[in-house]
C-alpha cells in the first residue's frame, strides 16, 4: 500500500464525522441504561450527524466544498456556525430533558473545541481532525487511562495523514494539537472538581 492510500485510510477513519459519534455512542451504551442510550443516540444521530453528513455531501457534490474534509479555510467560514448550532441544539435538548452530566459535558467541551477552531479559522486553518482526535484521547483517558495512552499513536498517525495529504501545514497541525490538548486538559480538570 502506498503512503497516499494509507494516509487517506487513516484520515477517513479519523474523520470527525465518524470518530466523535462512535465515541459518544460507545460512551452511551457503556454508561447508560439501554433505553436511555438508544433515545440519546437517536437524538444525536438525527439532529447532529445526519444533517452534517447531508450538508457536507451536498456541498461536495455541488462544488461548494472542494472535498469531504472541508479543508479549505474559506469554505469552513460558513460551515463552523452550522456545526456549532447543531451541537448547541443537541446540548440544549439534553439539558432540558435533564440528562446526566457525563453525557452533556463531552458535548459542551466539543462545542468549545468547535468555537475555538472557528475563531482561529479567521487567522489560520486549524486541523480539526487532529484537534478532535487529541480531545477524544483525553475523553478515552478519563474513562480508561490504559486505552487513553494506547490512543496516542493514532493522534500521530492522524497528524501524519493530514500532512501527507497536504490538507494542512505543520503549523496548522501543531495548533490543532494544542487546541485538542487545551480543551482535553480542561475536560479532565472539570471532572476532578
């Protein structure tokens, strides 16, 4: 397998539209009663991930987005507010239905991660793949430190894939790494309070 194909595989596997919902669904089914896990999963899938997938797919087909990663900084300018509003809506519904903080907290911090990346996007295109992968590493670490440490090599593979595919520069990768570490560290500190 050549390096480009391997980089595409890693990048696709680590796409935020895939990794974050898989993590949230695993978290729900591991920590919540089955009925609640199904209800919240359906909510998150219907309100957040299906609309995001449809928007990206349509945007890619119409030429509004140059690729499924939306890796052009100008294209991201209008995409981040859409993502932010959907995540906010899910959090609001979960809050109003009095769901446990263990479910809401990762989403709130994910929302903060999106907001920080959006603000930085006015100056530099931050690697959302890398920042979210690092953040997920912190979430996994909080649940199981052993698996969290084992997740670290995937962060570096993700960073390499984004560089190999020329979706990001080294500085964009480093900023994505820093954002993920900042939000992830904040998440861990909140859980100890």
